[in-house]
């Protein structure tokens, strides 16, 4: 079976292909099917993920999986949240992971509270009109490191410090990151739902 991933993010595709491998299903990026990005007008991860899944499924005619994920910083009242990918642009930087990290460290500098969570909401639908989307959430709490550490991963991985490991996500080998990440937690929960309800 083939599913379309409602994302053009190569990092997400690589992680989710590994996580979906046990199903034996092929996960293809929407860009490889000529499908553009969906509008993401909502303020919650679940609403945006569902909008992206419906868009990709409608354009491809395939079942779809979508992920909406972001960083929720305690000192900022949970922001940037759904606006994580565009965080740097609020502060005059161009869009990009390195600039997002730079802007975050600058904005967090006056705060003693460095607690944060990475959140991933995964949605799977069989068709654009599926009345019962499968929804799974993964959340990992940690702290924002004072400077980037590690070369693996993407997004805020270099500054997401995990006290239990004494490392950032960007310092963990991919197998360990996938096992403990917000996306890994959500993906395993979603696979359980797919097996229970679709197979």
C-alpha cells in the first residue's frame, strides 16, 4: 500500500519512512507527486495536520499521513508552537533551521526558565472525506541548551537538551532519536491505530 506524506520536509520523510517500515507500506513525499504545500491557517497542531492530510489525499487520490510539529517554550507561553518553522522571520531573519535556532537563543537569553517541549501530531486518513482520522500525539520535554550541540537531526534538535541523556537530540544516533523523539512516539502510536482500525 502507498501513502502520501503531506510534507516536503526531507528530514520528516526520512524519519517517518523508517518508522513506517514495519507496516511494509510505501511512504512517498507529496512533492514527488507534484503536490504543493497546503494552507496551515490554524493555531493547533491537530487542525493543521488534518488540513495537510486532506489536501494531500485530495490531490493524490491516496491515503495520507501528515505531521504538524513544533517547539513549545514554557517561558513564551507555549509559543512558537504551530509557527515554529517561521519563527526566525518574526525577528528579521530569513526562514531556516539555523536562523530559527539563532532567534530562539536570542529571545530566550533574558529568561531563567529554559523548559521546552517538542510536540508532534500525526494524522492519517484513508480519503479526503474520512470521517474518522487517526490522530496520535508525541511530546518530549527538555530544556533549551545555551548553544547548539551536535550535527545530526534538523530543526531545533541542536538545542533541545534532554537531561536523561545529557545530550541534545542532534547528538543522539538516529536509532535512539527515533526511539525517543516526539515524532517517534507519535508514529508508534499511529502505527498501533492503523493496525487496529485499517488492517
